[in-house]
C-alpha cells in the first residue's frame, strides 16, 4: 500500500497508524529509528526495499525487475566484499568472536618495511598462525576475521610510527597505559586483540593497562560512571616474560573521565586512540556534538600525548582533522590511508561519490595523529610539523635526483604531471614507473592535491601527480587565462534546446527542480549559465543535471577550494575540468561543453577556455530533473546548496556533423 509513496510525509504516518492498532502503543525510539531509515531500492530509490541482492544479501530492491536490472552491482568487487563481510559476521556471532590466533613476541624494533608493505609483511614478521596452522593456509573467512581483529592495534602502531614515536620507544617503562576513547561495538569486540601491543613493546615493559572509555561501553550497573576491570589471560610467550594485560572499562561521558583523571593526578597515558569517532559528524556546538568539549579539554592538558584517530572513509578523517585543529590540536601525521585496514566493509548509504568514491565503509581505512598545540604555536597550516610530509619531501628529493642520473628510464609522455587535473578518470597510468593502474578519482576525500588510482587487485590508493605517468599521450588541460574565447556563431544560428531566463536567488537552503526533459540532456552539448556566488563553503552547485548508477549527466560546482568546476559522467565515474578561483559577488559566465564527435570536454569561464579533457566519454542523464541552486539531482533530498544567484541557463546541441570552434 505504501510502496513508492514519499516515505516520511505519507508512508510512515500510515504505518504508524497500523502499528498503534495492532500493538496498542507507538513504536519505541529504536523501532521508530529503523522505520525512519527503511532500506531503499538501489535502482529506483523506492521505500521499502523488500528483496535483497542474491550475492551480498545486503543491497535491497523493491522488485524482481529492479534486482535483475542491477547487473553492474552484483558483478562488482564491492558486492563480493560486502557478501564476505556478512559471512564473517555470521561466523563471529556464532563462534563468540574471531578465530583464535597467535603472533610471536618480538624484542627488536619493528622494521620500517612492515609499515611500508602492510599486511603481507606483518603476517611473515609476526609468524601469524592458529592451532599450529600457518595463516596463509587458513580458509578465507578465518583469515578475514583475524585481520579484522588485528587491524585495531596495528593501525595505532602505524600512526605512532609515522609520528616518529614508535610503540617500542613509548614503552620504555614498566607500565604502559593506553586510553581508547569513545569505545563501542567493534572496538570492544575480542578485547584480547590488544595484547598485540604487549608483543611489540620493549623489553623494559611488563604491564599493559588499556582503558576503554565512553557511554557505549556495555557494563551493568546504575550511575553515571560505572567501572570494571579484568586481568586478561595472555600467551605463553608473554607469561614467560612476566608480562600482564589488564583491561579497564568505564561507562561514562569521556569528558567526565578526563576530569576524574585530572583530579586524581593520574599519570597520562602513553597514547590515546579513537576508532571511527567522526568528530565532525555534527556541527560544533550542536546538542549532539559530544567530541568538541572532549578535544578542547584534552588540548588544554598539553601533555604531549599523541592522539591516533582511525576512520572508515577519507572524508571522515579529513573532517576529524579540521575539528581537531579548531579545538587546539596540531597534526603530527596528516590524513593518510592505512596499510592495515580491516577487510570487513559495509555500503555507505549516506555519502555521495564526491565524498566517498568507493561507496564503502572500511574499518580502519584511514588514520591521522594529533597532539595538543602549545600556547606559543600559531594555528596556521604552515606551522604544523608533519612527520609524514617530511618523509615525503625526502623521498621526492631522492626521486628527483634519481631522475637526473638514471638515463635508463625514459619519460613516457613528456613533462611530469604537476596537478591532479593532468589526469582523466578512467585513464591508464604507470605508478612509480613499475605498476600499471587506472585513475579512479581526482582530489577525493581528504586528499585535495592527489590522484586516486585503482590497482589491478581492486585496491585503491592516493598518489601525488609526480608519482604517476601517462601510459599514452593525453591532451593536457589548458589553464591559460589568454585562451581563445569560445565562439557560438555556428550554434546560435538555430534556437537553443532549452532556455531558462531566471533570475533565481538561493540562500544556501533552497533550490528549484525543472522536470526531466530530453532537451536538457543532449548527447553533445554546450550548457551556459551566469552565476553570482555570494559565499558558502564546501561543494556548492549552481546547476546539476545528473544521475547515479551509472554516473551520467553534467554539473557545475564552486568546489571545496573555492574554484569553479565542470563535471560530466562517463557511465563509470566522474571526470571534469577545474577553472579559476570564485570571485564573490561578481557575475560570472560558466560554459561547459562536450563534443561527442571529438570526445572532448571543455570548460569556459567568462568566455575563456580554462581547460579541456581529451578522450572523454559521456552518458546523458535519462530520468532526473535539472536542479538549479543545489546538487545531487539523483535524490529528492538536495545537497551542495548554492549561495547566490543564477540566470540565463541556455542549452545548445552540437550535431554530429558540426565541430566545435577552436578551443571549444
């Protein structure tokens, strides 16, 4: 009865009435939350989705027709990994935890190569096994459950290593104390996994105390602060060295725990960890913002204790850094992808491709390390001493020296790329002169200067433009401010396909949808509009006409660096051209073009060509509205609201036998 109705405004009230009649009481808060967030069909977005993907058992569909239509999803590696995650979760639930495993205790410093190569080297270094069976001989489900457990202690050690504070150096005392802040669910599962820290400490350390703090710590008992401690059984290797592991659980507000630690004059921990905290999930000062107060209190301590943060997406770790800096922290290690992510994933049903190109939530995917900034230190970005960045600078310098002396390696296509826009999404590239890969994103997530590539095994990683080379010549994007102005003489001889005079005014909360029409979505086109941006932050779209699955259509942005951008969907992902800086309160003419006969996209600002993309593909939007004043036209709930005015939206078609004028 309610399938296809607007969920919150029409369907949910009807369900509430039936619920009251059948149960005699309204839904409990947790039941109402599930009803509000009912799963949507992956294809048509209808609610509820009553059928599941046959492979992953996770994605939902409203009908057999929609499920059969979504062949792209069922054949994707994301679908396979989500399905594997479901199997591992079911196994762990029935078994009461992950597969028992053993790792050897080491007295020597952890080799640098381990943090460069990740899991492959760790498995060998730690002699990872279970029941005398080598890890590599275990079934896949067993391997994934073990790797998931170990990803929690290892990402913390990885962060300490990149902050030049390796765990063996921090543990040059008899007792090592660690605070895990905001502990919940996966953090607390299989708590024996944190014994791994005890395996990597120096010979002087004998006792490890791990404190799990947060309101979601599951403890019975009344009161605002409930505590419990347990001495964990340890491996024979630790027993022979008289090492002990004690876990302390604190169900309380994190800020209250910090205050009690201060009042009791407790010694500070060696390091603090926050797993998937999402500091920036809600705005600072919001009633549900529980982290700003915590971060500010920690920053005031100025105790030089590193705070390692892990997240499930690059966008989250980038937002964490912004919030940490605002609360008084400096960055020891800038946001980076971890070498020790969990293999367990879920679909990201919230973030659009701009914020999460993978479309997955991957536990311990990304990390950053922070430290309270001293009063004397300035807050500017340039003042931060970043260990990881210094290492990259040394590597870059060495690479430049190698390029000068090594005449055996030929430059594939001329000058080394210097900005992400020197590449095109879908292009084949050479990674560090030794491995081919495919460009999958530009300036994504928390990496505004990087190129994201997809390796042959499906993994993705960010690289600086100088670390990549074109495998075949590409026409570079032009950024010259003296480019030839676009000429419309040939096009304006015939009427435009669509013309919307306007003007339209937007305050960052409003938008206007024009119903779908074929005239707004030709295969080969020039879209023109005049805009005046008055402010705002992040991505702001004055015009979007796009769809997802597959990525199709076109859009314009004032992006998160306050630069104009034009994007098109190629059926797989998004490619585009960036333009100049946004000039606030100034009318600007934006013109985006795609010529199907030459397979070239171009972007013009105030009549000047600011960039082109050769060898591009384009798939037209076939069902979504033309959205003015905001983005994400594939969803009824808009995002990326524009601040300012829009007028004179004009769309011309480029017919197949009509080439664009030069530089168009």
